[in-house]
C-alpha cells in the first residue's frame, strides 16, 4: 500500500510538488517502519560454537540464550530435540518448557543428567546441560523458542569422544652404533583421529636425520650413533585429551667380530670334546656291565650243587626188575657176556698163564633200587 502510494507520488512530486525531497523521505520512512514490524520478534542470541567436541564422562552446556520482542504476546514455549539424520524421520523431543512447567520426553539413556542450565528458562536462558557424557550423546541438537507470533531456533552438533589411553613405548632393533633402530608409540584406546608426536627431553632436539610418522607413532633412525641417545617422550593426543610415555634410547658399541668368531669356534670345539667324552664313558659303562653279567652267570653255574637222588616210584622199580639187566665187561679179546649172566674175561696171549677173571653182575634191590 505504501509502496504503491510512493510510486504514485514520486512522479507527481517532480511536476507539481515544490519540495519532492520531503515526499521521498516520507515514503522511505514508511517502508522501513513496515519492514521492521515484520522482522522484529524473538531472537536466539547465543554465539557459542556450532560444533562441540567433548570427552566421555565430562559435562557440557549447549547454549541457547534469547531475547523477546514487544510484539510477541503469546505463551512462551521452549523445546530441545535431537535432529534426525534422516529427513524423512521425525526429530526426537528431549525436554520442553511450557506454561512454567518443565517436561522430559526422552528415554532413560538420554534423559540421564539432562536439564535446563537456568533455574527459570523464561528469563532469557534456555541453555541445555548434560552432566555425564557418553557416546550415546553424540548428535545434532536443536533449540526452538516460540512466543507467538515470534519463533527462532538454533542447532548445535555435539561429538563425544574417548580420550587416548596411556601409550606404550618400545624400541625395535639393537641399540648399537651403526645399525638401524626405531621407536614405537601406541595407545590401546582413544577416538580417532589419534596423532603421535616424539620429542627428546635430554640431549637437545631430535636430529633432522630422524623421520617420524604421526599416524603410526614410529620414529625411525637408519644409522644409529651416540648423538641420537637420550630420553624420548611420545605424546598421543586427539581433540579431547592427550597422554604420553617415555623411553631411554642408548647407543652401545658393537662387539668385536674377531672375538665373537674365536669364541664361537672355541665353544664349538669344547662342545664336540664333551660329546666325545660322553660317548666314551657310555661305551665303557656298557662294556663293564656286559662283562660283569657274564662273570656273574659263570659263578652261578659253578656253585650250583648236583641234584639230589630221589626214590623212584614203585612202578618204575617194578618195570626195572622185570626187564633183563645188561652188564658190560671189559674185554681184552672178543668174548662179551650180556644180560644177567656174569662175564668172563679171557686174558690175551700176553697174560702169561694167568687164570681167567669172572665178573658177576650187580643185583639191585627192587624196593629201594640200591645195589646189593
């Protein structure tokens, strides 16, 4: 309406108005007053960072200060919600303030430690406080303040991270002059990205010839010398914390190679000699044992007494009596007597007239088998 009036007056002012400038100023003032009435209202004035990074277990306050306008005459309504990453999903309401009353709308996991920072949010401070942070609190939060006809909002991204644990420092490679050695640093826990930095606490700054990797935590020395020796400190850090460890790097002279070779040869010869002595002793021990067993068996054979005579059974004695007895006679010629008869020995021609000798057979007692 005012714009149309101004558009109509401006051409006429140049023709009939004695002072066209006053008319132009009047139209401009009316236009600006209309724009101010349309834009003036409730405003969120917090200037805290839009993205916050906090460590687990810490507390945080999400700022949401606001100012009211005289044109806002409705009822004050404050809402905090978690913005869904999916635009098709509904945002999750956390806490609200309406008609002087506070309401919790979230589940127990998110509602724990959740409250308005100010005792009375209607006094221009609708900031949200979370006392104990966990990884579940990582989200984008929205503060909306409404008092009809004015309304304003503000979004804050919260990232909850884990602090790095105390790293472990160790050295790989022999700490000998002229050889390669590397220092390593690693934290078992901590949210990424983790960065590692080495510095020397004693002996001056780290020489330029040393290379270090901030991602893996390795400090590499290709040609170790006494100038690299000292106490090194490794710091592991991320956006919410830092921890460190220390290690003492030494530079020892390498051993004499000739002495090492001589010692190796002497040790090998000594080992061979010990093995030979062991083999000889073992052979001697086995030979002595075999000889002792043989002598012991011979002594047993010599000391064994002859078996005792045992009486023969009656059956045996009877069979012996029934069978004819055989006798043997020593003969010089050709006459031999057998069975139970005696034997007569006829001397040879060289006997010079001696009488023949007659041998009588031996009789046995049938009961005891003794000669009679």
